[in-house]
C-alpha cells in the first residue's frame, strides 16, 4: 500500500532528535485530525494510574483504534504532540520512549511538552496526532 506522507530531514539540523523535522502529504491525501488520545479504559476509567509509560502505551493503543476507525494506521501519522503532566524531564522522556518505540522506524515530526494538568482524573499523558492517507 502506498503511503501518503514523506518524512523530511535536513543535513543542516542536528541528528540528535529521534524524529524527522518535517513531513508532507500530497494534495490528494485525506487528512485525519485525531483528538488527543488519552489513557482511558473502555469503561472511562484512567489506565495505569501513576505510570507514565503505562499511560503512554494505553494512549497509543487508543490512538491505533481511532486511526483504524478512520481507515489509517500509525504508519499514516504525519505528526504528533505528546503532552505529559510533569515538570520532570525524566517523566517526559519515559512517556516519549514508549511513543517513539511504538512508531519504530516511522519517526514522524513530534513535539514533547510538559504541562501542568490534563483533563481526566489521574491522567498523566495525552497524544495528539494528524494522519494522511490516499484512498
């Protein structure tokens, strides 16, 4: 299956970041804008309370479900924003590693942010994403 997106790198930017610095989608691509993927169980309870990695994994699982409902997969994601409710860089990195590992070689442009609070009780992680597919 042909993918709609192209990941872009620049020799003029540091290669320390674990993601491409930009991505494009052709004009004929259908864009999919996902709501923030939260670490919620099917019954609405928060999964993996107190566990940044566990919540990141649940958010990715829920993202996969939302993408599938839209006819896409993680390989169709064009960018992400990872929100982590912590002022500690170690917590951000813990959540990021789960996200990064989930995307494997598909290293889309991403922003990792520490925030004060997220919307659900005991929520520590939320992941926003945009995807592009060719129908």
